[in-house]
């Protein structure tokens, strides 16, 4: 029975992806940036609801840019979960642009692409991120550089934090974790690490009991004289504190997001 439910979720999700592609191709050219951002946020929230992922937001995301969001990284779902709470421009590896379906959706959402193996391209990305923030955008990065199971944070790469320093923009730390919505225990179904395949991770997510994605936004902060390495270290510690908050349901401004 659970497999049948998973197949039904998969089919509904694929249809939602096709609707999203149609919207990007035909409607986005006619819409103002604010309309596009609202549509991306609503689309992400609906997709997660179709796949049984409930989003809970603690704290308050930045209302406007310029700003840099810095978050831990667990799953391919992370971008959708963050988009559901606050539209932003993500920095992603360049090969995602060529992925079927996903690449078009990512590009339509304003993704910035980077060649992760190229130091020269990293410098170019810092400039592009700084320019985007100077234009009022909210940009998001995963400084771990890869995914983990969420129980511990990998060391942060500091290079992209330089963009916030160059743009004189605040950085908002953000923690993310997935739990079983019934028990409250950690859910590892969405994890995408090690030997996991994307298909395997998707299938585990579809078959899992209802999942709750908990986003905890910290207070925006400025560099205050810190260089990118010191700031990255402090941001990592801040995200650990947010993730390990003892009583997330009692944190400031808890709100459950519902699809539009």
C-alpha cells in the first residue's frame, strides 16, 4: 500500500513539475520579478505538500535584500524547503543547469551557477553574488559544499562569504532539519549522502511517513570587521545552536506554512 501511495505522489509531483515548466516558459517573461518570486515560493510549497513534506518556520526570514542566507545542507529537498519559506537565488553547481526538467526550474528561479572545481570561477561567482546583492537580491549558499546527514555540520568553506563582505550585506544564519511529523524524531529519508542515489533518496522520501522540515532563521548579522574565515566559523556555530534548540516549537514566531 505504501508503494502505491508513493507512486501516486510521484505522478502528482511530475505533473506539478510540468506545470511549473509551462509557467516559466510562457508566463515568466510577462511578469515582474516580484510576481515570479511569489510564484516560485507558492510552487515549492505546493510541491512539498504533494509529497507529504510539511514546512515549519521558526524565526523570521529577512523581508528584503540585500542579504545572504547561509544554511546547512542535507538533501536535494533543501532548496525547495527554503524557497517555500523565502524566495532567494541559490548558488548551485553548474551541471544542474543541464539536468532534464530540474535545470529549467532552477534557472527560472534565478539560480547562480558555479564550476566548483575551478578557483577562477569561484572568484567570478563571488563578484556575481555581490552584484546580485547590491541589486537588492537575497542569495543563499550551502557553505559545507556537500550534503551530510544533519547530525553534524561539515567544515564551512569561506570563499563565498566574501560576497557579503564585498556587498556590505548582512548574513542570516539558517538551520534545517527533517523529522518524522508524528514522533518528532530525526528523519533520514530525504538524505542524499555517500552512496545514496538521487532516485533512491526520492523513493525513500515518497514512501516515508509524513515528514516535517524545520527551518530556523537566526538574526541577520554584519561582518563587524571579521574576515570571511572568521565569519564562516562563527556562522557555523550559530547554525549549530539554531539546529539544536531544545524546544523548537517554543522558539520565536513559529508558523506552519500552508500551500496557496
